[in-house]
C-alpha cells in the first residue's frame, strides 16, 4: 500500500546555489565559447592564481621524480610535460603582474607630474 503514492524525483541543487542552464553547445551565444573557439567549462579561476599554478607545477615535478625513481621514464616524461605547461602559465602570470605594476607606477608618475605642473601654472 505504500507504493500507491510515490514521490516524484527532484534533482539536487547544484553546488554554489545556482541552477544550470540547459543550453546546447551549438548555440551562438558568446558566453559558451572563448575567443579561440574552445568551450568554456566554467572553471573557478584557480589557474589564474599564481600560487595555485606554482603549487601544481611543483606537484607534477615531484610526480616526475617519483616516476623516474620507480623506473618509469615514459610516465616521468608525461609528468614533466605537464610541469612544463604550468611553468609557462606561471611565467605568463608573472609577466602580466609585472606589466600591471609598471603601468600603474607609470600612471601614478604621470598623475603626480600633472598635479605639480598644475601647481606651477596656478602660481603664474
């Protein structure tokens, strides 16, 4: 008699408290594709954090050392290729950070130069 009234299945709410959209990949929306046409998988930006990239790079370097010591040169090479990828990403993030700091320093210098020239003009 308990089977007479069954409860309808309800899916669990997604982590993060949002509902997923049921959109197809073939849609023309710009949010589903990156500039190079790759599908955006909705990462949380962890690979934009320089500390996470460095930690991941070191993890793959250690895995490569372990694989080499266990006598598996193919797996070691695979791990070294992964570490190399994260090294390139790490260098890219460092360059971006340096460029931003140089630009902000230049804009501060320009701004302070404008203020001093305005003071000189006001004295005249």
